[in-house]
C-alpha cells in the first residue's frame, strides 16, 4: 500500500524558531533591502527558498562526525575519509578539497581558460560563467531543443544539444575548447535532469575530438533519481551506481558540496589526469589551503564524507524529489506557469507568462520575487534578465531567454505543512497578478549583479 502523504523520512531533533512577520512589516523590510531579497535579513523571512545551497539540515551522524573532525594541518584523518569517499564515488584518483564550488571552478577554469578559449555547457551556472568570463574566455550554452518546449513532459530537458556541441568544436577548433561542462541537474536550465544516454553522447564527442569533459556534479544524486525512474534500463541500478557510471564518462568533476553532500560549506575538484591535477594543486595551495584541507576544517570534511553517503539513500531521495514535485504540481494545478516536468531541487515559475503586462526591462521575475515576500514572507530568487540580462552598446537591455523565479527547497529543512503554506500563498499571487508592478535598477555592479543590485518599483 502506498500512501499519498509524503512523510519526512526523519524525526526532528533540534529546532530553529521562525518569526511570523506581518505584511506591513515586510513591506518596510523590502524597501530597506532595495527590493532585492539577497539584501533581506534572514530573520525577516518566513520560508526561505532563496537557495538549496548550504541550507541543508545535517543528520545526527553528521553532527557526531563534526566532533570527530581531525583539525591537523596535513594528512588529517577527516581528509582521508573524505578523499576515500569522493574517490569511491567518482573513480577519479586526484581529489582537491575546496571551500565551495566556485573555488573549484576558479582553479580549474582559470587554468584551462583565458582569452581565445571557449567553454561549452548545457547551461553554465552563473558563477561558472562568471569564472570563465572573468579570465577572458567565452561561455556558450547549448541546452537541448526539448528544453524550449515548456509544455512537453520530456523528462531530460537538462540534456545538452549534442549536434550543436560537435558543430561548435568544429567551428572553434578543438585546441580552443577549454572544456565541455555538463551540469547535472541543469540548475539554470530549470533544475532539469540529464539522461545517461546524453552524458554518453557528450562523452563520445569529447573523446572523438580529444576535448576535456567535466561534470558539474553538485546535484548528481538528484539526477540519478531521474535516471533510475525515468530512463529505461536503470530501474534495478542503485542511485549511487548510476552516479558512478556517469562519473566514469567524464575526465573530472567540480562539486559544490553545499547541495548533494548535505553540508553547509564545502566543495571539491576531482580529476583523472595527473598533470592537470598537479597544476590545479599548485593553485589550490596558493589560494585555498594545503592539499589535504583546501580551505575546509577537518569537521567540514567529516560531515561531507557522511553526507555523500546519506544523499544516495532511497528513502531520502524519494522524499526529496517527491516533495519538490508536490509543490510544483500543486501550484501548476492552480494555473501558475512552471517549467515542466518539475526539477529536482526547485520549482521554476515563468514570471514572464504570469505577468504578461510587465515588460522584460521592468523585470517580471523580480516583481514576483517581491510579491512572494510581501504576501507570504517567502524568499525566492529571480533567474531571468536581472541575473542573465546584458546591455548592448547603447545600454539597452538584452533580456535573458526567459523570466524565471526559482523556489529552491533546502534539503531536510521544511516539512509538508511549510510547503502547503507556500502553495496557499500562491492563491494570493494569482488574485493580485494583474496589479503587480515592474521595477527599475538604480544601482548595479559589473559582475553577478543580482546579488547586490538596488531596485525601485515603477509607479
Ligand atoms: N554549479 C552549480 C550548478 C551551482 O548550482 C552552484 C551554486 C555552483 C556551481 C557554485 O557553487 O555556491 O558552492 O560556490 N549554486 C547556488 C544556487 C549558489 O543557489 O543555485 P558554490
């Protein structure tokens, strides 16, 4: 007998209070934060869906591991455990610990990149793109064609367009390709999974042209869930085995452990090639720390090693994916346009469709993010023209392809009733959709502007 209610496969041992603010309070907080949720204080947020990154609740096993952390500068036992775990999972011999994902990206892509180099991905995450472009290289996104069809229920919309990949390698010449990066799941592309078949095809093209193939694997356990359940031939293969099989196709991996390693801080770079690993290790030691801790404390590494095991547990993954789907399916049933099927770590609302009266240069996604906070104290993030928009030579906005808002679900943090509350807040969002107003940017930095930009509502 399978029951409908998704119960959290854990009991709660420690709690953190949430302050229930009023709408009037939130209107004032929003103004103080210049209508940018990144500038809000977390104590003023009721349900924080800004990110699933570093926001996981750790298990009692992980907290016990924290006490066991070995803080030796070199050769710590906690490092040995982490190295063993990552080596077993990825199959790669060279493991470099980093304090988070973008540190691994900076090391690898600054070494491989620079002027004249091109990186190709299903979709570069924003820090990935920024690290590549900061060093003068170019980052090109080639999501599969199915990704554009928001109505189709094709399950692997995170796939890369393999024909486009081959064309780009031929166009630029293999010697100019820094790396091909497959992001699993494809975060900026809607949290959609990548099929094993697609990873195999990408791997084959990279091998044929002798181009480096890197996995951005921060949500690889969630991706494995989809392969197991929706790609033919994997229903008897464990989630962990599926992940191992995918790692075997690539030459290396970059991981933000703040996602599927169930920790609040951490990351790694894992590499097959000895020479590349040596070059990266030098950069690691200069900027992150010695090669057996790389900017992490022993206790962080201990918690990561345990989290990397727990994340593949079937009860956990089943609850994780089903509860994200629950949120997505319920708001979709109310008429909220979402990227479909629902991805693993987040629900992506198409704010452009929800607010057709707000033009892209007035940022419909940012408008929705502000409405969600005002109405329900829910913090979400815009993934549209604020995050990915650029300017032409006349300072006219070149909009992002689509105006999304991401509701990212922290791992093991919120219960079913929290999620039901979010669903209810969307009733208000629908009721007041026609009166939502756009915003203009009044201050912005050159890179990653969404973190710190200031806005004002358009009257
Ligand atoms: N790659 C992907 C696919 C990511 O989603 C992130 C982070 C990173 C790399 C960088 O990792 O934050 O540890 O430096 N994503 C977070 C998010 C920030 O909210 O999606 P990091």
